[in-house]
């Protein structure tokens, strides 16, 4: 299945986008991909929500180089070059005959507000001098992301969402969908996420943000070239929280880059160090440091009960079927968080991925995901 990213402008100066903070934003564009065909009633749609450094390329093969002329730098283009001919991050789950069967469902994946892959964010150009917003971009929240997604599905003539699914930051969006737009959503599948970002998760994000800000090349967000060392270190901190001790032990043990060299040679780094270095370099090639700051703050601000009532009341107000999925070895969003979410939603159920891969399990354990979520979709007969 060959795919391409579409970009649409949904708000302009005559109709600016109203943010939760009270600020206005215009113009606002959204990058998205779709798979399958929308039925005549507009009721067979599924929305897939991505995580922190993800994008709209959830499935299919990128067939050509893509561009976002309203961003500086154009990271949609960089991503498309690096990933041309490669499948999307949930390709194992989306497509003909797969979990989210495109013979049955119209599947939508959009890049979130504040990101850097075609949707308006800190890298978006704000004036005729080709300068991007940088740290002058307004604060965005998960609720803002969902409000923009709602406008997108209206643009696509979607009347009902059979389900909304996503992991991590994507799972936060999933919960907000059920609260903000209960009349549209038939079910939700929040995976490895939280209803209120925990002090543990906030502390890890803060360490990552400081890594970026302490890089002299960050220059208070006014950099012309990426603050490489800062973003690389932020990614390393995150990667440690995304996996587990057991996962690292199995994959790397205490192996060195050169097993024939002296074990006391400090220049002969461990394989785990090489792994972290690789991921720091890889993110620098495709992501933006200021974007990382904004999206990690949005995660920390996430609290479904904020300005609404108690957590019990708010999760208890969700009336649609909910499948909360935890991962046995997840140290970032432990299974207890998913169990708590499930227990507070009246029609909520809990399922667990048995995985040693930690938080990243929802991007790896596709066979288990297919079995667990498939039963949920089948049981709830979600196209109405």
C-alpha cells in the first residue's frame, strides 16, 4: 500500500484557531494520511493518534519525497527522504486483512498540533522573512490537539469514529476524545498512557528538556543549526525510559563494540552506549529541538480532570466501551495506571501486553495487539 501525506489549511486570519490557553493561532494546517474508504454514512472511520516524536505515517509505504513549504526547516521532507520505501510505525496493524482492516474501516492518522511534520508547530514559518516561530509558538495542550483533529475529521466528512486508538501521548489524545466529543466516538483504546501525567513521567521530561536547554547551541531557542548534543541527550534519557532492564540485558548484556580489545579500554564503548548514540543521532536527523520542548510540556500539562472536576467524575463520565492496554514491563506508564483508568470508566476493560520491551511494547508486540484489540473490536461491533 503506497501512501502520501496530505496537508490542508483549516484555520486562517479570518478564522483563527482558539487555544486552551486563550491564545489564537493562524494559519493552522494539518498533515494527515488516510487508508481505506469512508462509507456513505461517514461512520466507519478510525482515528489513530501518534506519540511524542511520531507523525502521520502510521501505515503503508512512502512512495515519494514529500514537502512542507510552510516550515523552516522542512522536517516532513527530511523524514520522507530518510523513510522513502519504508512502512509506517503501525503498518503491521493497519491495512487489508489486518487488525484495522482497510477493507472495512477508513483509517485516519494526523500529525498533531505543535509537531514538526506538516502540522503547524514551532518550525512553521510565521512571517515573510521565512522565520519560524521557535519559542514564540504558543503553549499547546492535548485538548488543543484533539480540537484540531475534530476539525480535520469534519473536513473529511466523518460523522462517527468507530474507535480512537493510540499509545503514550497518543493515548492521552484518545482519552480526551471520549470526554470532549462523546457524541462522535463509539469506543476508545488508550494504550500505555495516563489520565494525569505522573510526577515520575514529568521528571523524566524535565531532565530531557534541560539537556536541550543546557546545550550552548540552543541559544534560547533561536538556533540556526540544531542543538545536536542537547537533543541527542534528551533522546537518550527518553530511550532508557522506553525500554526495561530485562530488554537491555537480553539485547546487549555487557558486550563491547570491539570484543577483541581490552575490557579496560574506556574508548571501547559498550553496545548499549552505541545504541543510545545511534538513537540520539537518528532523532537529530528528523526532529526539532524546540518541538521536543513544546510537546513534552503538553504531555506534562495533561490532566483530564483539570478545570472539570475530580478524576473519578471525569473518567466516570465516559460511557463508550473502553479497552485500556498496559505493558507488563513499562516503567514510564506502569500497568497500574492503565488498570486505574479501566476501573474508573463504567464500560472499561483492561488487557495487558506481556513484553520485556517496556513502554515500546506497543510498537513491537503486534501479534498480541492484534489478538487483544481484535477481540475488543469484534465484541463491540463498532460500525453503527
